[in-house]
């Protein structure tokens, strides 16, 4: 019993001493280590968590070396962060490149596959940016930290209907009707349409093979928006770090 109370006391003392130190080191490392979490900073956070967790959970681990390890990790991260700023080549090596995933309202499927994001991932991230119709997007970029940046088409950023005191009669939302060649019949039924209508609309846009469609959506105005697989006529902007 006494041994258990002793171990418990050691753990409590370590928590009380480690947490203020960890807070200081995190603030010392800067806002980027808290907010954006780039790849290198993410690894630093994992290492800090492992070191602190082992120290708190196991009273047999020497406490002072853990404190020194935390200080060294914080200083090391700060040195590398400054090095990244001073040397662009180092920064590019330690930071993932941004990737354009939508251009002119079209999904770029090869880029999605390269970064292993699904259509559902991007659609969810668009909704979090209050974008419910892919046709409104001029450029969408997955940044090095995994976040989505969206540039809407100019006409979508100009004067709104509310500014002109015009009441919207339909919601500004589109629904997926084809994802990677698979037709979503329930969506068509919801808008009182059928597959024959969809196939005809695709034909009118020069698409004669369902399997060539990467993504297609329809809005309440029955406007069909299509992204094909491996589209070659998309001018992808050269977005870099």
C-alpha cells in the first residue's frame, strides 16, 4: 500500500512539474506548433507526447532526463523552424507541397489520388467553407497541413442577391448524381428525374460513357455539372509553397 501511495505521489509531482514546462515549450515553439501542425511539427508533438506520457505513467523512469529531453526537443524544433525560414530548400523538404484539387469547377482526379483524398473528403471540406456547389469554385487547394483553401469564381464573390433585396427561390446547393461512374438513382428520384434524362444531358455535353465521369452534380434548377476522369483541358495554376 505504501509503495502504491509512493508511486501515486511521484506521478502527481511529475504532472505538476511537467505540464507547466510543456506549456512553456509549446508557446516557445510558436503558434504554428499549436494551430497549423505541419508535418515536421506534427512529428515533434507526437514525440513530446510519447516522452511525457512515458514519464508520467512510469514512476521508475528518471524524471530529470525527461525534463532535459523536453527542453531539447523544443529548442530543436525552434532551430529547424528558423532554418526553414532562412533556407527555402530546407523548407520545401520539410513541408508538403500544396495540391490543386478543383479548377474551374472541375475535380482533378489525378491530384486527388496522389494525395489520397476522396471526393467525399473534399465535398465535406467545401461544405465547411460554406460552398455547397462545386461549380462555384474557381480553385480549391489542399495545403501542406491538409486544410482546404477555396477561391470562388468572381461572379460568386460579387454583389449578393441579399444586397439587391432579391429573395432566393431555390437553395444554392448541388447533389452528387454520379461518383466515379456510379449513378445515384435516389438523388435523381428526389429531384423527379430518371437515368434516361441524365444520360441525355450527358450526351448533350458530349459525354457518352458513364464510366468516364468522375463526378457529376445537379442543383435545384436541374443544371448538371460534370467532371470527367483525366481531363486534359484544365489549366492548373502553378501553386507553390
